[in-house]
C-alpha cells in the first residue's frame, strides 16, 4: 500500500476520533448546556462547539497524515459523511427506536436547528485542508525574507517560537535561509 493510500486509510480509522468527540460533546450538552440555556440554544451552541472540535481534529490529521490530492480529500470527506449519516440513522432508528420525523428533526433549519452544518463540514473540511503545491510559495517566502533587513533576527525568532508549529516545507524554508 502506498503512503497516500495509508493516509486515506488512517483518516477513515480516525473517524472514530470524530465519534468520540461527538459523544463527549453530546454528553456536555445534555449535562450542562441544555439545562442552562434551553434545548434550541443548547443544540446550537453544541453544534458550534462540535464544529470547532472537528476543525481541530481535522487539522491534527492533516498535519499528521496529509492527503496528497484534492481527490483523496473529497473521498475521505465523502466517506466520513456516509459513515456519520449511517451512524446517526442507526442510533436514531435502531437503538433509540425513534420515528423518522424525530431522526430528521435536527436537520430542520427553520426550527432553529443547525446540525446540518456538521455533516456538511465533515464533507468539505478535508478538501479545504488539502495542501496547495508549495514550491512557488517557498521561493516567494525565501525571497521575501531574504530581502528583509532583519533576516537573521526573523530566522532566530521563527525557529525559537515555532519549531513544532511549522509544517515541514515552512521549516525547510526557514532552515535554508
């Protein structure tokens, strides 16, 4: 299996991390947020929190196992979407024995429900984080920093402040200066 296919497989397995975040978010909503703010506002706040948690999780995955192409990113997003909707349907219809009207209640935007943003975000975020070819950007950054009068102090500060935060190509650019 090639490295890029391994990354896709790892992203699919990482869906379990999304599931854990969603379950923790739901528990937090039921225990603290909904009793304090009411059902509609509680669900809206919980949805926003989950979007932020998913964004952080997706960013971590992107940094750890970057997807090589937009096609791979859309594939991962589509598979995450299918897995998420299948899980929600299974939980609502099979385990909770809810009627379809209750299963789809969280998708009713006119009733103030914004849960539909979660599956949409799950679909598009991998593609949003797909790397853009970076060779021209590296040259531009190197040229820009090379012209800077404070180049040495910029290099030193950047190396000290961001050794773990920079992606490999940005770190290489700073080291080559």
